[in-house]
C-alpha cells in the first residue's frame, strides 16, 4: 500500500511519516506533493490508496484537488489535515467521502485513530472487490471449460454452448485458431501449485492476458492440463503478430514454469459451427509435427512431419516378460534399465513425431493394465495412465518409469511407515523440502509416496508443508516482535516478498495486517 501527503508545509509530511507505524499497515512508501496539481500527477503514476491533504495550498487547493480526485475516478481514502476549522472545507472533505478532518497541530492519537479507520476501509474494499472478481472468474472459467469440451468434440453444440459463447463475447466474426500443447504440466502443478490445476490454469489465463494485450480479441479454452485452444480475431491480429504472441507464450511458460510447449495454428475459420472441424485438423497436425531430440531436449522443428511414421507394433509388448519379472521382484534398477534402453533406440533416430509416442503410450498403458490384472497382491490398485499428449522424450521416459516403479513400490506399502514422512516434514519445515527430495530419502517413487500420503492425511505433501510453515509464521507474528523478513527465513522462505504473497493467499491478509489485528485484540 502507498500513502500520499499533500501539503505545502513539508514538516507536516515528516510528522505523518514519524507518528504512524506504517509497517503495521503494510505500507511500502509515503509520497509527498506540495500542492493539488503535483498530487494528481502522483495519483496517475502511483495510485496511492490513502491520501492526506491540506486545504489551503498554492496552485491547487484542497477542495479543488478532492473534486478532481473523484472526477478522475480515484477511490483512495482521504484524511484532511488543516489549520482552519472551516465549514466549507469540512463539507468538501465529506463530499469526497473522506474519513476524518484533523486540525493542526496534529494530535498523535487522533492521527493514528484516523489512519486505522481509513486502512480498515481500504481492506474491506479489497475484500469486497476480491469476492466480486472471484465470482466473475469462476463464471468465466466454467464457460471456458464448456467451450473447450465442445471444441475438442466431447460435447455437441447446444443452447448451453451458444450461451457460453455469447457470455465470452464470441460472435460470427473472422477468427484464427491455435492448439497449444504444454509438455509435462504435472511438474509445475505439483511443485508450484500444490496439485491445484485451477490455480495453474488461472496463471495461464493471466499470462495470456499479458501477452495478448487486446485481450477481448483473444480467448483461451482448456481441454485438460496439456491442451489449450486459442481463438483470435483476425481484425485484431494479423498472422505475423499472432505467431509472435504465441512464440512469446512459449518463452514465458519456459521462464516462469520451466515447461516446454509447442503450437500449431490455422488460417481463417468460417462460421462458429465450423470451428470443431478446424480443431480436428489442428490435432492431426500437431500429432505429425516433427520432433528432434538434441542434447537432452526435445523440440519441434519445421512444420508438419514430412517423414513416414517409424513405428513398429509390439516394441513395448516385446519387453513385457522382462518388465513383468522386474515388477514381481521389485527390481526398480532393472525396470529403469529396460525403459532407458528402449528410449535410447528412439533417441538414436534423432527425429520422431508425437504420433509415434502416442502409439507407444497406448502399448505401455495396455501392458500396465495387464500386469495389474495379473497381480493378486495389488488388487484394486488404481494407476494413472500415461498421457498421450507428452511430447518430450525425457519426460515420457520419466512418466513410464514412474508408472512401473509405482506398481513395484505398492508392494512396500506395509513396510513404509507414512507417519515418519509426516513427522519429518513437521520437524524440518524450515528446510528446502520437495516431493523428489522426500521420495529419494524414503526410497519411494514420487507418485506413490504422494498417493500414500494423501490417502493417510487427506491433503498433499505440498499442502502440509505450506500449512505447517504458515501456522508457524502466525505464531511468530502473534507472540514475537521478529520482523516479517526474518520470519520468512525461519519458516523456509528465502524471498520475503514471496513469503508475503503465500501468507496473504493462505490467511486472506498480509503478515503486517495479521500482526496488527492480533495486537489490537
């Protein structure tokens, strides 16, 4: 939060700075202007939430400044500070919905009471705004999911789809389409979003809005965690701009979430009813896109594949006996070696297509199903299938290994005391903890360890780590005077700004607000 003091006497600015403990209110900066005209410039640039203003000033006085402030649409809370107990001044403050009219010289107690009242108003407005935005966001997400299902051919066109299109402002206009494929979104979803797909997709919406600045002309529709359709107005973006934005999207996702992605796009689409036919073409196109494996990285090259699909049915199932024996003997090393050798054959070719990997994924899923059906020990054990939309060979290899490791590891369920994992987290919350680190320490596959933990405690490992850190942070804020920056380090956060964001998301208020409220109680 920012504060602005508008007064031609600079000592008033210094008094306001010194007489209030601004850290309690999460104030980052107290700005100064010597008159109303200067203040309006600062408002345009910094938009401070709380404004103190004198009434008699040169160039532009207080009443004129307050009138301009409201005319320009600023909703900042206002506290008037004046040496004149003038009825006209008081009325101008009230017309601007001001909080308080303080007389000079400033009384410290009155000042702090007025600030507390103003800040509480600001916080209440923030909560109301957040609640309204949340409702609009949920409505938008639901409509996007419905349209995404229609685009993917999961549901037919109906009145409900028509209403969703109308809600999103999509009418009979010229559009281009793109199919965006994110490789291995599970990693950021698990590591950064506590397995919360909704939060992950909300960040994708935000990134899309940042890149496609004419946001009303671009719409993103999720099909699942991997696939996203873009619908972009031809009038708003020509083909070059459109491709430039998609390339920026690829780079931004890599920078922020450390995931690779690729896309294919269409020319102009006909009527809205013809859109699903275009999506089928896009899916076929991305399946046949040439992929090149170089220096441990799988990247799309050129346009669609111009080579024959080099797939030989039975390659995976030919290894079935060896994999079955390794699973039965719980030999994770042998399982890993078999899969690594198989993937080595694909790497040796340098180039392949997503379609080839999809065929191998189908074989893997059938083999996993067969092994599960044959195993009496596993019983009703449920295993997640290998996604057909993973296009990075290293990620595909990792997922296949995890699937077989999980089947083998499930035999160890009784030998692994999951409470020891929970106890370790509670004792080491201030350290750098992650699912890969814990799985290595307790000799379990990450997927299976996560599944066992959630079955036992009803929350993910990431949620336990966050909750433990946040509850400990609340204790420090409630019972100590340790600065928030140090509390961040004590609870496992190297960056105090990130700590503040996580805390506000967890508690609904900032660490400073939390400490102030508990202090007042």
